[in-house]
């Protein structure tokens, strides 16, 4: 039998299963000298907690993991299916063999196993033991059963809470912005701060998808609303884009397809949601630099930080996405030399309210001033600076979702090398290496 033991010095929140399991502390010394709680195995492993009586001190509590559920003592297995084992001497021997009864003599001790009631099957079992062979009359047994019933109810609630929390965490993780995929010639920088920090999700989004020709589709946008509902809508939008970019990579046409798909979705569900968005395709130059073709759907214009230190506002316009069919989509092409950066951002930056009075917008002019002189910054540092300055402006005030995406052109793209078969003399296999 293989056990892993760790200390668990405190018990705080009774709704957390790891802490709720430490109810063994409450069983010692009132119910027993030693109490061991074993949860029903999960993923092939069984968690256990033990409290041991200490003279004139709080009971010592430790815990561990049974590395294989099949290694559980047979009495514990019986309890996990709802049975109440009665072979007392045999039960003590099993507990001593498992290492759960330190300092116990099997001949002079008594132990009982009680199932802990759950929703459909026992949530676990409670093993209690005393250094007294005459212990556990009817009154003692009733006390142990009453304690086990209450412990089972508490643990069932705790495990239900754990399951719900795991579902919520999984859904939250699926709705968080996904970092852009690595692309040749591009250095990405991102920053994200949702309006409701406790949720970690919101209505701003960004990302990228690689194209088979070596380029990448990239995007940053903002859906109407905040919180969970806005995050769910961004999830739908991202899924649509993930599918559509495989059939269309020209930014203007791709954004029109996305507009039609969102209209169909919102009308089918009776929603009135819409989005603003910049969507582009970036392609690297062999000699260095990037070409960005961007389409605009009612979003704030991107900024370009030139190597000279000048900051340009990209003249990109267009209509909101998901409002009307055949929406007007603007499109523009921008060339970045090595070391130049294109910056996309949401209105959570420019509409951030703060300053001395607490109600002044950060504004586009202040953003231009902030990024002026930042043309030598790596893309991650630039995105982080925009977020940090915005948050400093806000102080501790409420704010909208904040998202920043920066694309910096790196040096020349080194071509890959591939092996190509070439004709050779009859009976000979020849291979030469060429540049792609």
C-alpha cells in the first residue's frame, strides 16, 4: 500500500471539500481517539484525512492520497458501497496495517467504519478507533452514526460546490482571450483587463490564426455589454471567425461573412448584440518587414509607431458588425519596416474615466502622447505600458473591458530548408538540399 502524507494545519471554509474533510478534527476526542475520513475514489485515487488525539492539546491532523483505489482496506471498500463492517478485530488490524492507527495495539483497541451518506452513494467513510476493547456500546454507536450523517451532508454540499466551481472555471477558461499564434516576422504583445476582475472574462477579445501561405489573420474587437453575457457572445464570435477564416482570408470579405453569421445568430436568439472590430491579415517580407491589410467594423483606428518616432493614425473606418446586412466595411493596407509597430486597442483605453476629478476621459490625444517615444519598445512592453498607464489614470474607479494588441515587425524572415528529390543516375538515389 502506498500513501502520501501532508500536513493540514487549519480548517476554514466548510464548503471546500479539502477543508470540510477535516471534520475528523471534530470527532477527536469526543467520538474517538483516532478518526480517519476517506473520500470516495476520484480518478483512481482516494483522499484521506486523519485526526489523532493529543494530551491536553488540539488533535493533530494530517492527510494524504491512496495512490491506488484498489489498495484500500477491504473494510473501507465495504463502507464505500454503504455497508457497515462488524468484524471489529479484523477491522483494527486493517487500520493498523494501513498506518492509520499510530501506537495502537490491535488486541486492545476497538474500531468502527461508518458510511457517510451522499446523494446516490456514500460520499466517503469514517473510521473511528479507541484504545479500549470495551468501547462502542449502543449509545456510542448511535453517536458515531449521528456524527457520520452530519459529516456526510456537509461533504455532499462541499463536493457539489467543488463540481460547480470546476464547471465555472472550465467555462471561464474557454472564454478568455487566446494569445496570438507565433508567426514568422511578427512579435506579438497583448494586454487584457476585464471590467469585472472577479470574473476574469468580458466583452473584449483578440487573437490570431495562421494561414497556409505563412501569413496570419489577426483581430481585436469589443462586443456590446459586459460580464458573462458579453463573454459568451465573444465566444460565439471567435468560433465563427475560427471557421470562416478557413474559407476566406481577404479581410474585407471575411468581415462581411462574419457580419452575416452574427446577424443570423443574434436574430435566432432574439439578441440585440453587436461588435466593433479590426480584422487584418499580416504577411512577412523575406527581406524584413510586414504588410498589414486591415478591415474596420466600427472600431477605433489603429496606431502605427514608425522607426522615426512618428505615430500615425491609420485612416480605417466601417460600420458596426452584427447590426445590418451588407454593412460598409473599410479596408486599408499598411507597410511596417523592421522595428515598426501597429497598435490596436479597445475603447476601454480611450474612454477610461479618471484623472484629478475622476470623471475625465483618457482620450485619443492622451493615448498618442503616451505611445510617442515608445517606438523602440518590444511589442509586449508596449501593450503592457498602455494598460498600465490606463489603469493609473483610472485609479481604483470602475472601468470598461480593456484590451490591447501590438504587432511589431522583426528582422528578415529566414526561409526554411527542405529536402527535394532530384533525378539522378539510374539505380542511384540522390537528394539535394535547397532553399524554400
